[in-house]
């Protein structure tokens, strides 16, 4: 199980300070929509240069097939190691993207976003008119059939997705908190130990590490869970 540390602080300077503190640990850094929109490629390049760690660019691409595929190629050209696409963009968008990426000598890992971990079961059902458990598996299966490498899901869908598809189909799980920690703006949270039990390949942790008095120790605790 690998750790992605979410660089979600209020400024590039604060985020890069975390990158320096965690440099040398065997982990990934996640750069999301807020940090990327505010600080751009310069920030991405600085994070890679300081740490040498791989980057998960969490932009959740969601557009028509040609636009999604063009954006994916642009990310690959910049050397991004992993990014994601909303499964609800549709099978054609995912297939078109993978057809173009597979023509490259080396391509990033591509994941499909299923159900956002900020959504409660009731909120998800109101949007998709189906329960999370069923829809997450259906979305992940569509992504697998389109050639994607895995799915973004909560810890609680990870084992079911792997069982329905393949143990080799990756699951990346946000909403991971240490036992006794708060939920913040997440609804479906779990501890690192629970993530490991459910076969998660990647866990995403932000504030429990970013706001810790000792971020390096907190990251090490997550890695050893």
C-alpha cells in the first residue's frame, strides 16, 4: 500500500515546506485542483525537483472524449506519473483517452473517479439514483473495460471492486484518517489499517499529515500501518 500526501495548504510556499520535510520517504504527492489552479506547473515542477517523488495530479478530467484525450496527452507530455478521469464522463471518453495514451512509449497510470468520498450515501443516491455500492462497481468495471488502470473510491468500495474485477485493478482511496481523527469535509473515512485490510493500493492523506506537529513522523506512521 502506497501513501499519497495531498498538498492542500494555503500557499505554494507552505506546500513546498511539507515536500522538503517528507523528502526521501517512499511516497507520492497529490496535487489537486486548488493548488494546481493557483500555483500551476511551476509548483508541480518544484515539488518534483525537491523530492524526486512521483506526482498524482488530481484534476478529475470530465469532458467530451476528444477534449479529455487531448488533456490526458498534455499531462503525459509533462511527465505526470498518475492522473484521473471521472468515470461519469462515459466509456467513449475513457476509451478515446486510453487509445491515445497507449500509443506512447511510456504512459501515466490512469484512474477513474467513481463516487467522491465527500458524498454521503443519500447525497450520492440523489445524484445518480442508485446506491454507492452498486454504482461504484459498475463505474469501475466500465473503466476496466476501457483499459484504465484502476479506480478512485472510498476504502469501503475497494475490496468489492477488486473482487468484481481483478485484484490487479488498482484502487486509490481518499478520506483516510488516523483512528480518532476528525472527518473534515469527508463523509466516508477510514483508518490506514482498514485501508490495508480492504486491499487499497494507494491511500490519500492530507490534513492528518500536513497539520501534524511532526509531518515526517505522521507520514511514517501511515506508511507502517
